[in-house]
């Protein structure tokens, strides 16, 4: 299957593409359909119960497997290849541990208001880019799970699909790029837009 990616998406390498479990998929539209169905099922699992160890690399890997395990063999496994974004592959584990520890500390000490804490966490998780694909999607769900654990409403994330070339996606990517420069104002505006 030849993949077409929207601007800002992380392409899969040929070996990662071979991890597709559903041989009948031949188009990007079909892949999007099956991934979306898997993600809906994962969201029911994730938001349908309380999780004791939400802010751990183990939970993040488990959630990724829940989100993509029906479609991809590598779901829940850290990437082993270098991408157009993210830390060096061998540094994913330590970076993810540090991020989770930092956010646990920030929650305990009320370092940020809940929205800012969840938005910053989301951005940092995207920046690490731990998986071959689905990093934005899992990072948004993790941000929402952090909010839910703090008894706050989920983000609206621009109220449009961020998986396709839309105005919301363009604004989202611009907000992430600004956050890369430590300016979180666009992201803070976007998450509740």
C-alpha cells in the first residue's frame, strides 16, 4: 500500500508499513477507517475506568496498543527508526520516564493550572514521538486523560479532524511549532477552540 500523508505527518518506513495486520487495506481512506474504529474502542477503555498509574511509560505503551493493536503489529512498541521529529530512538525510554515524573511532580505541586499542564504534557509527548505512528493522536488522548484525572473537561482540539488537511490541523501544527519555542499561547488557545 502506498501511503499519502497530510502535511506534518510522520511517514512510516517500509518495514513499519509491513506491520499492517489487515492485508485487505489498499487505500489511505480504508486505513483511516480501521484506525478510527480501533481508537474509538480504545477511548471507551481509557475513559471508562480510573487508572492508577496513568502517568507512566507502561500505561502510555498500553494505551497505544489499545489504540492501534487491531491494525498494526508494532502497536505499543517504541519506534526503532529515526523520524522527521522526535528524540533519538534509543533515548525514548529515558525521555518518557522523565516526562512522566515531571508531570507527576507538577500535579502534586500545582505547578500549572490543569489546562496548561495537560497542554504542555501533550506537547512534550508529541516532541518525544515514541511510536512509529499515532503520536499526535495518543498525545491528545493522554492530555485528555490527565484532565479527566484532575476532574476537568476534555479539550475540544479545534473541533475538526486533525488527521486530514484542515484549517484546524494547520492551526494545531502552528501551535506545536510555537510551543517548540516555549510559547504555549497558541496551543492554549487551540485546545479549547
